[in-house]
């Protein structure tokens, strides 16, 4: 079985954030870091080279594949900030309708800038995702 490419590392989150060239994007990522730290009550940690993750959980699929992943996290990508919602919460669709400008993938919420969204709704989305991860994986 192949090994997961994205693993928790000892790389510096502060260095990652400081390297974000666009000042607005950097400040948005710093704000997300504070929000996720507060919600999870954990310190941020780099997962791979570009994901800031919070807390962790162990998963095991029916296929036998297993590993560890961050309970939530984000990454500054070229065009958007990707917010990782590891599991859809009970009210995700309703909350997404209230969030503001965004795109949603399977587990990734894409936002351009925090000014485009309602931060209270983002906080609720993250909390519900964490609750669902803990329900599924303990």
C-alpha cells in the first residue's frame, strides 16, 4: 500500500505565512489561523509543504488504506484560499448558502478573500466539520 504524501511536518507555520507575498492574502491566512486555533484549541502545524492543519485524526477505509489527517486546515493557493472541511456537517448546505462568495469541492471550500464571506458562517462550517470528523473517527 502506498504511503500518504501529505503528512504532518516540523516546518514552521510562521515561515509559511510570512512567505505569502500578497499582504491581503497573508493577513487573511493569519486570521484563519487564529480562528482555527481557537476552534480546535490546538496549535497550527504544517502538513506537507503548503497545508496549515489543526489537530489530527486517524482514519481507516474499508479498502485497508489508513493514515492521519488534520481535522481542519487551509492552504493559500494561487487563486484562492482552500479551507479543508474534512466532513460535511449537518447544516452545511444551509450554511454555504449564507456564506457569501465561494466555491465548494468535495472537502475543499474555496474563497478569494475573507471580505467576500461571513466569518460567523465560516466558523460554524468549520465547527460542524470537526464535530462530524469526531463522530466518524472518534
